[in-house]
C-alpha cells in the first residue's frame, strides 16, 4: 500500500459513516481492497492511498 500524508485544511472529503454503526471489519476491508481511501486522523493529518 502506498499512502502519503496530505496537508488538506479544507473539508472536501465525504462524511464518514456513523462510528456507532455495527459492521464486520473483515467484510468492510474486503469491500475496499483496491479502492481509493482517505483516512483523516484526529490530529488533522490526512492520508490518501489505495
């Protein structure tokens, strides 16, 4: 996986699903394999990768 931090102060990313939504992590991970993803940490650092 190749990911690099992105300094992005604008909020142009799609809203994440509810944290309280029960979901099987293995099913979720198999759905996103090979898909572009954006991960925003609580610190504000944004990682984008595939």
